């Protein structure tokens, strides 16, 4: 069975897909650290990068953090990230075991001026640790049944 992959919508192959499709990929798959220029900041945890080894720009989601959604106060994190990184050369560190997220974006840590940008954002309170938002989960019972919310 031949599997057709949409490289335009999903340029990154997962580790499982690499085994089968790496040699049919029209561009180099990213499996190691690299340098890039940030050409766009989408929100508080996603940027678009430009490198010299690809002929197209591609998104990267910052590993290990969650920024608020844009309709829920995410502008502050996005604006901070834009001011810090837009147009700058950065170093991207790739975790070979956790390279691609559930929406097909490359995952990585961005370092600028020797500092981990995600850690800076955590220290400033702009983002939370990945997985702590509990999206779609059952609300914590102590908050759900708290009397404070009614008074």
C-alpha cells in the first residue's frame, strides 16, 4: 500500500513516518539542531522560521509551554515574543524523540542570546507548562464546587 503524504500542509514527518517516507520527502527532514531566522510570530508559542537548507518557511511550536489562546489574553505573550524574536537569528534545539506535534508542526526549543526563550516566558508568567491547561478535561472538583465563586 502506497501512502501519499501532504508535504505542503504537513512538511514534517513524524518519527514513525520517517521510516517509510523519508526518502520520498521533497525536502530535508529536520532531526537535529539548527540555526534559523524568525520571520513571523503567530502567537505566544508558534513562530515561522527560515533556514538556508529549505526553500520554504515553516512553523515551529515551542516545546514544553502553552501560551494562552489569542481570544483569551494571548496577545501579551505573542507581543513579547514578537518584540524579542521577530527578524532575529536563533538556535533551535530538537528533541529527537519529540520532534513533531499533533498538528504536524515541528517542535523545538528556541535559544536567543544564550537564553531559552520558553523558560523566559515561564519566569515572566506569560505562558504555562505544557499540559497544565487541562483543555477538554474534567474541571477540578475543588474549583467546580467552590463556594467562593458564588459570593
